[in-house]
């Protein structure tokens, strides 16, 4: 029997709108063997997700259409492969879910909020298998146990909003596995998950692949994740495959400058950098009149670029000596933020969730203090409580000698100019009906910064240019920008009031690693230029370590460990910190070699 399971030949998928035609997938060819995991990697807009949706025949028509090419599926027991592009929608329904299943990026939008999780999986089972409701329920509970969901009976009767992000993703995996498919397509299944949850999801998928003898197409923007799971790698850029090969060759000897850029822009763990390398350090792109691109290589090797931005240990030591000789700008003392979890008949709280529980620390002027931990550890609530966006139950937050928690409303409004926050989701942080220029100008109007709107508009244009956007973007709306550009807009808005202190709350967690590198570099550049003080909140310890001078590790509302970022990474004192560090995808060539050889 042929080992080949799927063959994609010269696939072209185009989208046609009033603005013209976008070649989302442009002449792509690759194959997938039985029992193999292929990683497809690239930035947003590279065509990796559209490739997977084309295989599933889920491209919305209009505006999208598979223009040409073959998607050949080699079904067990059949002499000839079937071309999925030639099937009617009714014929395709047999293969979709039954033979080729998909796990989507965002489980909350993939699961129906009005049905229980159990109901949704049993529906998928009954659609493809000839079983009754009782048998489907038993099979669903077995699947929930297989994907290591705690208390499968409870999850069966739970609605999606009652589960954590990692649990919802496990429900999606159970649904995809319910019909023992030959091919499992996983589209960014671990993006924005905690590193510990991500690690268990990757291990689970590997385990299930072996158990049901499936092949996986794993789509991600993070080559670190690819290093943990893939046998072969396909690198996509602007709808085309620029490089493909086995995972060890790609990591040890990348050929294309774009691949080098993706590998280099991940935050390192064993040394410090002034800034992260970005894709533009490795290549220049020139657009031709016919829409094609000429790519010119700029740097011969990754090491060459890294050496140019490395920080000497003596520089770090000097920076810390200067920082910690000053008086703290912020003192947090015994801070508590509790939420009622149970009330009596009269509404009196009987029990609490202690989101922040007796937390104390200092932050120094010009410092970046990292705050890291899993979802639910209290890090975001702590950030919001410091800014009085969340009511504290007790404690003190002293900023420049004033206790923020006891300030009258008028004084607090004045203090808002000094203290700003950049939220996790830039799209929900911006009003979709307001141009980005007005969104940045609005806080200036509220706080009467500058004399009139003409001066404010000039200031907004300056801020847009500061965050590498252009004056012509002033009158555009949020939906007209990419995720990375929207995050830059939120940074510009935070800068509008000339603050001294900024809290970055998971501000890069959902961005491509290449865009993430650009935003992190921007934040460091702004810190040096304007002498900002940051609290940088993230679940990704590698990002926190890159950004931070000192680091706080939080767990269940309390500080687990606190100290200099390099020292905590090199010598963690607590088992919880060790667990976080061990879960980071390292992407080391020696680890890949050991895994591939096994």
C-alpha cells in the first residue's frame, strides 16, 4: 500500500473583491505520508490557513474560489486517489469530518454557545456513524477521557463558556478525532494558550496520532512549536512555498532568508539582546508591476545578525546597578482583590475567589517588571487593580507617594495621564466606528492636552510615525489594519498623554512571532527614548524574560517567585517556575535531532 495519503498539486485559491484579486494560495504543491506530521509555517497572510480550508473545501464562494490544481486523497482500500476539488458538496460531506477533520484556531467561535459540549460532539458522531444517542454519548465521554479532560461527565453537560481555553481546545480535538480520520488539520490550535497548556495539547495530539494512525497538518506562525511536533516543514510567504524539507534540515541549515528571519525573531532564552532580529534584517522585497516579488537576501547567516544585537553581561549589570539605586516609582503592599463566588439568599458573599491575595512588590523608574503565570493566576487582575480599573479588597498601591486606592475621583483622573495600559486584544480596544486618528486624539481632548484640535492632530501624526505608521492612516478605521498595526495604534494611544508608567497586558500574545518581535522592539525603543516604566504581563516566559529586568512568577493569586529575570530562568527556586520554563518550545537543533532519530 502506498505511504502517500494526500497530494496537493499546483493549487491556486484566489479571492476576488471590488479592490481586485488576491492570490491567497498561488501554485502550491506538497504531499503528506501516512503517520506523518507536516508543519506549515508563515506569517498572517502567507496562505497557510487558506491552504487548509481549500483541502477541506471550506472556501467561501464568493469571494474565494479554487481556481485550479488537484487535491488527491488516497483512500484506504481504493486503487485510485479521489480528487477532492472535483467532488460535489454532497460528496465532499462524506470526506469532511469522516476522513479529513479540522481543529480551528479559536475554539470559542467554533463551538456553538447554545449547545452543551457533549451535544456537539455526539452530533458529529451520529452524523458520520450509524449509532444511537446512547452509544454516541458513551463514545463522547470516552473521547473526553482520552483527551484528558477533567471529569468527562461534567464536561459533557457543560456549555463552552463554562470551560477554560485549553479545555475548549480539547473538546475540539475530541470532536475532530470522533470519526478516526486519516488526516487531522490543526490550524493554530495552541495560539494564545499558556505554554503549559500548549505543551500538553502538543503531547496529546502526538499520542492520538499514534493511537488512531492519523497524519497531521499542523499550521502555526511559531517555528518553536513546529520543532516540537513536525517531521517535515513547509514555509509559506505571500501564498507561495519558499522552502520545504525535514524539520532537522530546516532548523540546522535554512536556505531562504524568510525562513532565517522566522527562526531568528523568536526571543532567546540563554542570552540577552538589545532588540530582536526581524524578517526585514534578512531580506528586501521589491514589488514588480505584474504583482510578483523580487526577494534580495541581506544577511548570510542568522548568527551574523544575532551577534550584532547581543548584549554583554557587563552592560546588563551596569543597567541594573543604575536602576536599583533609585527610589521605587510604585510600591504595592499587601494588595488583595477578591471576587464573591458564593452568596446567600440575601446576596451576602459566603465565599471568595482570591484572584490577588496579599501581593507586595516595588517597581523602579525606567524598569520593566515582568509578570508571568498561567491563565487564572491573577496577573491581569493585579494589573487592573493597580490602575484602579478593578476594585481592591485591601492593601496599598503607592505611586509617587500617593495611595491610588484612596484617591478622590478628580485626582485619579489627573493621575490617569501618568499611568496607561495596553490591552491584550487591540481590536476590542478600539471603537470600530471611530477613525484611528480620532481614537488617539480622544484622550488628549478629555485631558485638555494642547490648546486645540489642530495641534492635537499634528501630535497624533507624530505619534503614528513614532510607531512606524504613516500620516495617511489618520482617517482609516481599525478593520483596515492588520493585528500588528492595530497593536501599534494602541501603543500610540497610550503614548498620547505622555505617561511615565505603562502596563502591557498580554499585548503581543496573539501576534505572529515576526510581528511580535517588531512590537517588542518598539516597546524597548520607546522605553529608552522616553524613560518609561513598564509592567509587562504575559503567559509566555520567553517573551517576559526578553523584555524584563526583574520578573514576578504568579500562581493562584500569590507571588511564587521574584527576582532578576536571567537568574530566575537560570536557577528557578520553585517547582512551578521550573514547570513553566520546561514547557517553553525551545526549538534547539540538538533536541530536534534527538526527537527525529527516536
